[in-house]
C-alpha cells in the first residue's frame, strides 16, 4: 500500500504544472525537531517562505512521520516528497557507493578537514553522481562526530567482542563493527531506543545530539567519546521538481538553503557539546575518554577497513579524501 500511495502522489505531482503561487515542498526527515538537522529544516522553511513572499510553502515532517530510513529515498524519487536530508550512508544502497567514504573510520579527523572535503571538488563531484538517479544534491549538513555506546565500558577493541551493535545500512559500518569483533545489526533509526531498552541490541554509535534527543542515554550505561566516525547529511531534492521551478523561485530557495546550511552547521558542534553535558547531568550514562594509547589501538583495529572497502568505494577516492582532510 505504501508503494501504491507513493505512486499516486507522483502522478498527482507530474499531472499539475508547477506554479510559483502554489508550490509546496514536503521536507521529510527521520530525526527529532530539536537536533541540528531538525533545526536546519525548520530554518529552511522559515527562510524559504520569507524569500518567496509565501509563494512556496515548506511542510517539515520530522521523526519518520512520513517515511522510515529505507522508504524515504524511493518516495523522493517518485515525487511523493520533494526534499530530504538523508545521512550520507543512505546513497550506498541506491548504487552511489562513493558516498560511503564518509563512513570510513577516522578518515575525517576534525571539522576543518571535513569542510575541505564537503566544500571542495570532492563534495561537488559526489553530489553530481546523484543526478542519474533523479536526485539533485544541494548541500551538506553536519550532525557531528560519533560516540560508541553500550551497557559495558568500551575502552579497547576487545571490549566489542560479541556485542550486537546497531548500525544504519552501510557496508562500511558493517565492516567497521566486524573489525572490532562486534555483530552489526542493521536497524531503522526510529526502532533503536526500544531495541536498546529490550536488549535486542547491546549498543550503537551516534553523534551525541542524536543519542540525547532519542533518549538512548536512558538505556545505555556507557558511552565512549571516540570521535571515530562522522555522521552528516546531504540535502537533496527531486530533480524533476527542482528543474521545473521558475528560475527566480529556485534562486530564492538556494539563498534560503545556503543560509540554513550555515546555521545548521554552526549549531551542530554546540548541540553535541550541550547533549553530552545534559547526559552527564542525567547521570545514567558514564562517559569514557580514551587515552592516547587506547585511541591508537582503535585506529589500528579499524584502519584495515579502508583497504577492505577500496574495491567498493574506490581506492583513489579514499586516498584523495584522506589527503584532503589531513587524515594521512
């Protein structure tokens, strides 16, 4: 039924010509409104409606209200929604495996290195790869660097042995958890809290703001401030819809998105720091800071994932990204 509903929405979209005075953009996402992505989406709505003088209405649907992780890209391609901001890992299953380079552990050492990738030639080239899929990539939004959480202390790679760790669908993240001796469990983001609560999975990885807003700290005794990986998003639109907009309107929306992107990326770091502070205050999760030696051991355990994924992602891209970000 879901696929049928999506198809009906697509027929309705293409049947009516796009007019500047009745444009509706449905912006669907899977996280809470009070996350960096949620706040970025709300800021885009505010600015888009302002700059188009109300000719464009943006409807934001957070927390998987419309579609879960695996459904939203199909919905965008079919025109049932016009805008998404999926995590970069989502493009691998779509056939654009190059985006999975962002999932490689420790390939983005800090925000400065990240910006060199997303705002430079690599970032532009990757977005262009979405066009044959009927998708136009517009911007990169940060969530942040990830922590590992579980109901046992995770200080060394051996601490992961046998743990069932939730991941989003990504061959790289699957290889990452296997390299640590864990058992990767692919699961929709909306289902993670209950799975942690009931013991279906033992732990997961997330930027702190996601961990906090989804209340995962209530059901995880330990979290390690590993910063081993990055979670970011690409703001994307249905290409046919975007290309069909009046040029003036598209320019106004691009201006709105540029400002919303700056806002979302500026607040991401603060939101994560605030989330860690709030979770520490709550007192249900013990936060672990790795020593230099422990970090070295994590890096050594995870570096083989780069070589393992070379044939999937592209060895040249991995080398280029590591060089650009300063990871090498």
